[in-house]
C-alpha cells in the first residue's frame, strides 16, 4: 500500500510538471498575435452550507445553491472561446445543516464540502472566519481532503511561515495567473484561542507588502489576483484607513500595494461588480492602486444567490513584450438556473442523510416566536435563549458557574420557529433559534461593567428620539445626518444584546451612554454597580466579539482575548445543548417575553417601531 501511494504520488507530480511545462511553453507572440485570450474568473463566497436547492432549516426549496452554480460553471467550461477559473472565498463551514452534520455528527466520513469542491474542480479555495470557527479537527481534516490549494497568507505560525498556502499559480494558455489569499485578521476578537491554536493573524496590508514583491520576483505573473475573505468598507465599526488589523481591508490592500489587477472579496455579503466604496461619500467608486491603475473589486453575495464573474481579455503586444488587458465584471444571479443533475445525483445519499437528521422531532413550543419582535424590544425569541442559558448554568455537568445575568442577541435577522403548524420542534429549528456554533461561557463582571455593556449595545441598536424620520432603529446616516435610502442598520442585529436576570429600562429620549436604568435583580433584590456578578454569555461575545466587553464595558482587550474573566465554558457548541434542553422538556414549552426590560417612553418607542418595521421587513 505504501509503495503504491509513493508511485501514485510520483506519477501525479510528473503529470503536474508536464502540464505546467506545456502551459508555459505556449508562445504568446504567435498564439495571440491576431486574437485575444479570454479568461473568465468566477468566484463563490460565503456559501454558508448552501449546497443543495433545499433549505434544510425551513424545509422548503431554495432558489439558489451550489447545485445551480455547478450548472453555470458547466456552461462556461463548454465555451471554447474562453478559459474558466473557479475560486471559492471561504465561510463555507457554518450555516445550513449539511455542513454542521459533517462538521460535528458524521466526522469519520469525508466532509461533504471537500467532496463538493473536488467535484466542481475548483482552482483555489480561500479561508473564512466561519471556517476557522468550526475548529481545528474540522478544518484541518477538510482542507487536507480538498485537492485545490487552500490559500491564506496572513494566518502564520510561530516561525512566521503561513499555516496555509500563501498563493498559487494557475496557467491558462501561456498566461501566468497568481492568486494571493488572505483572511480578515479579526479572528482573535471573535473566537477563543482553541479555535486557532498555532496561528497568528497578521494585518492584510502588511502581508500584501511582504508577499507581492516575492511573487513579482519569483513568479513574474501576467495577472495578480487577490482572494481575500474580507469586506470592502474599511470604515466599518468606526475604523479608519490607518486602523491596524482592519477587519475589512480588501480595498485598502488595492489602494496601498501596487501590482494587483483585481481583488475578489467576501465576508461582507454586499456584492461588488468592479468598483469599491468611498466611506465618506457613501457611494461606489473606482479603486486606484498606488501605480495609478484601476484595481477591479469583485465579490459575490452570500448563500450562492449570485456568483461574481470577472472577464479578462488579453492581447499580446509583441513590441512591448507585454499583455494588454481589458476587464469587465458582473454579479450573475443563480436563481434562473436549474440544479445540475450530475451534481445532485452524485450527492443524493448525502442529501438524504442530512434531511433524515434535521427532520427528527426534539420537542414542542406552545405558539410561534420570531426575531422580528426582537428588533424593537423584549421578545419571546431572545428570552427563550436567555432562559436556556441561565438554566444550563445551573447544571454542574456543563462546567459553568451559576449565572446571575444572561446576555443574548437575535442571531438571525428574520427567523420564526417552529417551522411546523402543530408546534413540533425539529432539529432544523435549532438552526433558526441559534444560527452560529458558539460555545456558552460564564464570566465575572462588575455591576458597572454590566451597565456599560448594555449602554454600548443600545447605542448601536436604537437612535435617540425625536430625530429626522422618527426612527427608533439606529440606521446609517450620511455626513449631513440624513438616513440613507437603503436603511442599513448601524449595528448588525447579532449585536443587539439584551439582558435577563435584571430589571431595567432603556430611555430612547436620552443620549447614547445614558439610557439604561437598572432597577433591581430579577428577584427584586438590589443591583449593585460595585458588586461582581456571574454572567452567561456566548463565546463570540465572551472573547471580545462586537466590542461590548472592551469598548463598551471597558475591560482590558488582552485579558478578554485570553479569557481571563471566563470562569466556565461548555465543551460543545450552544446549539447542541439547546437541542438537548428541548429533548428534556415535558410537554409543550410556553413561550412569552420575560418582561424584565422595556423601551421608554412606551408611546415614543411604539411610534418609532411603526415607522421602522416596514423599512426592515419590506
């Protein structure tokens, strides 16, 4: 067996060398003297497990999926007038149940995502933050199964060398294309260290400044392409162009490091078709590199709703001994395509296994609950999470301390559970109740820190009333203070943390930072700003995600990142325990808001809700 593997490896290596030589041996002075070489680069990104044209969470057909992408790529590859390159930009291992099932349930089998990547013959694969969130046992195994190079230059080991492959070389008819991969460096702010042991995440601009000269010296590429799992708006979260380890630095790399022809982006789910973003003017603009050339910014939205496509036409200039390049970019929707029958047939047994699993009943709810209510005040949906977190903290087997207070947010912007008409809760409903694979922590916080944490949350959540437009929700505004027509929230809903275990009000007529008045603990006893409390909190927030603990509560960022305030942690993700909690309940669980907090004045808040509800849920 060992000899066979060695021989096979040798044959594959020889074949690779021979293929590379054949590609490089094309003479552009003759092959492309009269006609251009046309290349289409297609990117998928932030698929979040959308492999099949079926939503395993809602038990309904899905308009878009990787199966439709397979059809589109198949059509392109049949086009003999062009060369096609297929890239994926990460965030594939969290979202729809198929990836969760192979992340944490059927771990001994080859992962469905690696098999899908190999089936579609991707040319390169990037790494996303939600891929790291799956944990070393998952992504180390999966990335080893993927035949395409897995690219990420700025996740480095202790010796400074990349943990993954920094870049790859792709040949197309004598044209040498180099793909440089990077990831948003904010992973340590979002995930506990055990998820990324052996890695450090370096600033993207600094990493590009290191690797682009190496690539230019060693590879002399005809095209240099970035594959960056990072967003475009570098001002997100109050950052600036000079902010170290900026979360969304894809455009900054293009503006500060010369040599890129195009950068494929992800992470922000926004969709980019050639231009970047001017955060001051709040509009799309051409992105110009330090050498004065336009850099094309291209990136699909999430869940395979579209793919990004960059068409490149190259005409060889024999006199200049260089390629003349022209570009065009587009976002191509996939909902008009049927699923590729070969793809769905190949993965039918995997589809059936996942569907059988998600269709298992786990309990009952007496009524339906929705996160739509959670945008405007105390809600049954988030309070169910509070209730379960506090309940779990009382079980010594969980490895937690008994919590006095719970923090939680609506992790899904628009979710309703259960999906059944009779109140039955299925495994699939757990993915709507809790979208992410967070762990549950308990940690020590002072009363003052609890209050400051909540002030920070409601600052990003609610606007101060009265205001122009009578908005309760804090929407992004232009430099003149006018609400933008898109009605984008200033903070994501997964940062709308409320608390249980205390009784309090939020006065939206007061300025941010002076809104929260905590009356007492839930049992009526005094709440003391100077006293220490045990708080139940998810691992994203507990390790600094969103800035609630650091910017809000003023806790030391390094200490938070090292989990020095954490006094207990579960060994499995919170969704696993939520599922188990439901299985232990006898009869239907009654769902209703706890009623421990309210937005005041009530009439002012209600008027703002009437304005904003149709803007959020058109």
